C-alpha cells in the first residue's frame, strides 16, 4: 500500500475545521451506525429496482441503469434519503467546514463489485460543476479497504485547480476529466480505509482516486454534496432535490 497510512480523524468542532482547512479532507468515524447503513442499502436496492422497471417500460434495458456503478439522485426518488440529507449528525460535521448556512445539492450511490471493479482515476470534482466550491460527504456502506476500492486522497491539493485531461472512458467507466497517470505523486497520497458508517468529507478541489475492487465483494458508498447556502452559485440541472438544510440563504439570487 503506497502513501502514508495515517488518516486524520475528526469529530464536529474546531479540530475538524482545522484539519479540513489543512488537508482538504477529514474522516469522521461512526457518523452512522452499521444498522443504519444497512437500511441505506436496502432503500437503494428499492430505488434501483424501480428505475430498472421504468427503463424497461420505456423500451430500454434494465442493465443500462447504473451500468457504470453510479446512480445519481437518490433524494430525488426517496423521502428516506431526503431525511438522510438533513440528518443532524451529518450537518454538525459539515458546519465547521461550511458554516451555519448549508444547502444540500444532490446525492448518489457508487458501488463496486465483481462486475464493476475499475479504480477511479485521480481527479478533482470542481471541474465537473465549477461555480462555488462544494463539499462532498463520502459514506461507507460496506467495509472499504485497498483490496475492494477505498479512497485515496492527496493532502493540501485543495489549494488550487489542477489541469485535467479530457478522456473518453472505457465502456462502463466514467470520469471524462482526469489527471493522466504519473501526474500525482502517489508517495504523498493518503489511503483512507473506512468501516460502514464512517464518512470522509472532502473539498471539491481535493485530488482523490480509488483503488480497483479485486475482492469480488461489494463496496458501496453514498456520496452527498453540499455547499454554503450564504453564497450565490450557478444553477445545476442535476441538483433537482436541492434544498437549504440548515440556516437561511442570505442571497438567493444565484449567478
């Protein structure tokens, strides 16, 4: 396993905010319980089943739904995930980073199994959406290890935008914007194993990637994206379930 092995863990409060400001990410252990994340997976399976039936009804193929291992917009399909997006424990972890005014934008499930086993390339999220900087909360729904595709991140990389190459991904893979192999010093990367219910908060300029899943076992993660509700931002077609989940928007004019 390359890179540093230590992970900076945090709990809501000033220490979490300082750690995030320094590294561009922070891990919060046990944000949700193992029983809760098992419930997340059960709800996701129901959402995927419904989406596949709808695809067939429209004349499409069931297997085309989430064929790349990603399904975006859980909260748009589920009151359950709209409640998860507003969970006080999650918002308490975000407040030292984003401030009191917090807007939820969207969420997705990312899963890796025997048939979805590629490793995500090094990239920043910001080039995909631009606008105001955002924070993603990556929540492990299964044990995440280097063997089954856990995250790796580059501390301090959130201080500037990197130049991304535009690639045509292989069938079943994503990430049209990515860094080319060799452009990240892997010896400086931090590997972040996680237990079910652990969360990793990271800035949209933090360079991150994931290991491939070679274990033959599931590795699911819920990723929810938030921003400061006190700042104007672009309008996003994908943020169909967006809502202010803490505080009040000071400037709702947008950009």
